[in-house]
C-alpha cells in the first residue's frame, strides 16, 4: 500500500514540533508557578493583616494584673504639655488652669471637694459608673505645685511633673502614679499602705517622708528617704529593697543596675524651698535641672565642661543668669542665647 506523504515530516519540521511541545509545557509550568506564587502572596497578605489586627486588638487589652490607676494611665496617654505657663488639673470631664497664686490645692477627706489656693471650691463625684474617679495634676517646666490628697498626704511637685490620683482612696489601698519628681509626706495608716507607681518602679509605705525622681528623659530613677521606712520594688528586675532614713537608691535605666548609698536627705529636698544643693554634681545634671526649673532650653557644647563637677548651693529664687554667674565663679565658661530661646554654654 502506498503511504500518504502527509504523514511524514521533514527533520526541520520534527525539530519545530518538538520545540512547540517544550514551549507549551514550560508555559503551563510557568502559569502553575505564577498561580502558586499568587496563592502564597495572598495567604501571606491575609496572615499579615490578621497579625496587625491581633497586635492592635491585644495591645488594647489591659494587663489583667494592672491596678485601676495603671489602666487609667495607660488609657489616657494623651500628649502632656509641660511647656504650658500654668499648672493644670485634669478633672473627669474638664480641666482647671491654676493662676500663680493658687498652685496649692487640697481635697476634702471625702474627696468630693477640691479647694484652690485662692479659696475657690469645686465639687466632684467620687464615683462614676461604679468606678473610681481619677484626677491628674500637671506641673509644667518653670512651675512648682503642692497638693493635699483626701487622706491628708501632702505632695510637692517639681517642674515637668504629673501625678495621677483618685479623689478618694479605696478601702484596701492607696495608690498614685508619678511622672517627674515629687516629695511625699505620707499620712500614716497602718492598715493601708501608700504606693507611688511609676515606670518599672513601685514604692510602698505606711507613713513617711521621701523624694522620688522618675523623669522619662533621665538615665536614672532616684529615691531618697528622709523619715520612716520604704519598700522599693523594681518590676523589671523583680527586686525588692527596703530603705532606711538617709538611704539613696538609684536605678540606671540603661544598664539596669541598682546603686545604693547613704546621703544627706536635705540635699534632695532643697528644691522645695527654692534651692538647689550640689555635692560634686556634674554640670550636665545641673543644667538639666535648671532647664526644667526655669523652662529654658540649655545646651552644653563642650564635653569636658559637661562632666565638670560643682558643690555648694544655688538660689533658685534668683534669675537664671544670676545662677549661671554663681556657677561661673568657680569655672570658666561663656553662655549666650541662640535663636532667642536656647541658651548655649561653651568654653
């Protein structure tokens, strides 16, 4: 039988057909790979979205072990203006700006009445929706404030500080939250400890006088005890240390180390009376305190000068320029204002 020539291919045709088959197969594989990549990217995107949602969701869940005041602080992390020209008290629904002659405020024993230094009184409900009501006092740079809590505890607040506290304390505990520096003269109550909470630190007392400095921008948190007994807890390190009068505790936020020594407590209480007592204090630390106290930005351009130490007393009732002249009596440096608001110190 004669074969049909249409069933025969030349060598060139065979090679072309083979290449078509290979190209077709590669195209199928490429589409499958693309499909798998798209599915993978789709799954990854979904997982990423779920992760973000979970992070946001769980970050909003309060710590089950946190106290009411810690949850309140966490939920009210609005920007605090420490460059205001007035001491401010944030109430539950509004705020009070205190004038220069009324920065001393006091709460009644029931917590429902707030009396300002000028004699003005403000009424508040001590509970809202069966929850404790908290107030916040904000003392800006260049100002000081004094507060008497409902239990009779007196608090002196230094520049750039805020204190969160309940109108009236609960039956089993007294807790406040501090950012900045304050002197506490705690009303004695053997049945109910008084606690000062701050980032990574908790101070527990029954009745005593102490100074605590916990500014967020500082490298160290300091506590000095003048009277009584204090138990300091460093949460991150899970350490508890008991203080006796004259003890100085310092926690370095960078190295996570705790240092203790004996000091003259009055050195750390002098700011309450408008004085700054120096005991081999480096100029960098002095300038940081002066910057808060006078509400002026101060920069030191010379590193050696920044580490130079000074001893003595500075009268903070004087102008900043007079205080700097006092320091300059024992050291050589110059200072000038730049851009009308920053005071620059240099050799």
